[in-house]
C-alpha cells in the first residue's frame, strides 16, 4: 500500500511543481502588488478602484459581453450536440474535427479575418450589396466584439456538453420514450439534467475568458470599446502601474468566483428539482 501511495506521489510531483510555479506563485505576486501601493504601504484602494466610474463601466460592458456570449453558445451548442450525437461514429468524429479545426489557427489571424469580413468594405457587405440590399457597418461595435468572442469560445461550450450527452446511457432515453415522453420532455427531464456537469464546464470555459479578453476588443472594437481586460492591460503595459493593474485583476477574479459560485449553486438546485 505504501509503495502504491509512493508511486502516486511521484507521478503527482510534476503537476504539483507546475501548479506551484505557474499558478500559486504568480497569484501570490499579483495579490502582493494589489494590496500595496508604489511606496510599499498596505492599501485596498487598488482593489476598490474597480468601483471607479470608468472601471465600473468597463466591468459592466465585459459582463454583458460574457453573459451574451455564454447564453448564445449554450443555445447553439445543444442543437448541434444532439445532431452530432445521432450520427455514426465516423461522421460525428469528422464533425468534431471540423468544429475544432479553427482552434488550431492563430487567434490574431482569426480576429483579423473577422475584421475583414465585418468592415464596411468587407465580405459581408459585398454579399449584401450583390443581393440588392442596403449595406450596414457593424465594425467597431459591441456586436462585432460579440461575434468574435462567440466564434472563438463556441467549441469550448460544445465539447464538454457533447461528452456529457454521449455519456448518457441510451437505455435511459429509450425508457423515457417507452413511458410516453415526447422529444421535448425527454430533453428537459432526462438529457438536460444529466448533461449539467458538461454544461457547467462549458460555462466556466466560456464565461471567464470571454469576460477577461482584451485582444478581441482591440481588433474588432477598434480600440473604441474597452472591456475590463483592456483597462488592466493598459495599466500594466502603458501606464506601468502594476499595483492598480493587479488590484483590478484581483477584483475581477473575486467577481468571477462569486458569479460562478452562484451559478453552480443555482444549477445544482435546478438539477435536484428536476429529479
């Protein structure tokens, strides 16, 4: 028994080193910068600066983008997952490869491609003009940022939901159908509750990065619209005020943790009620 535990500890060693070196230590450094000012005096003003009007406006805008992106990804993911799960193994595998293929491309290149598509003289308006409709320009707008964020993080919603749905035993679904349940009832009473773990993983992987993203707003927003990530980036890179940047980062981290805790508890209650 002791040898087995020793082997497990040895196997866990690289992960512990990685976690400490690339998660714990950087987090401690950020928190240290956040709770001290440039003179080295303890202060909470860097964290509370998130409530300043300009920072709060960026935080609210980031929250709107993150919530909108997460909701739309959920609404698009479930029909796609249910359609793929009904295909044969070879075809479903091909569909998943097509889905994750854009993830292998450079993130900046994908955003530049969307910038060309959505610009006033881009591909989208070219197609619209050829069809005889009035063109419209959505570049440098919240809609263009939303499109870019959804495009980037949509696979992160689909994959965990797909794993959860395909793990549901077919006998359970067939039993519900034999008892007279219609397709909608099977989905809401069987598939959806059993896929909640995958849904929660998808929400975590979409909501958090879409809220903290700043490159998307820089490219598709033209620098005119700022997420809270843009504010933090400016404090670190341009203003060189690492204390304020770290304070805003810690405040954002606290906000995200509270939001995710509330969401997880709510979904757990809904799952219990559904059963």
